[in-house]
């Protein structure tokens, strides 16, 4: 078995085609990576916005819970007043009207 050391035009074209194809693959992969980087950056911005929204929702929920607690306390005070408990009694009765 002998090796043919002659270079033909077909061999040169084949090597150039393989090298050109490899370069095209590298360029297209580079473009794809840059597009993916931009997409990831925009996704990070959106995730940060969602985090801010979730924080605001948690604050609103806390305020709503506090308002519910305050309303419950007011309802209890009104219920006590309806039963005569909790009036401020001075020297002459309730608001100085009743002795």
C-alpha cells in the first residue's frame, strides 16, 4: 500500500470547503451566543421587575392584614359600647348627660 503524495485540485477544494464550513459554523455560533446573551439580559430585567412587584404585593398584603386587625378591634369596641361597656364616665355620668 503506497501513499499518493500528489495534490489534486479536488483535494484543495475539499480542504477549503471544510475550512470554510468550519468558519461558517463558528460565526453562526458566535451570533447565536450573542443573541442568547441579550435574551438572558432581558429576562434578568424582567425577573427583577417581578421581584419588585412581589415585594409590593407582600407590603400590600401586610397592610391589608393590619387593616383587618384594626377593623376587628373597632367592631369589638362598638359591640362593647352597645352593651354599655367602655363609655367614659365622668363625675356626672356618661358625657355629663346621665347622673
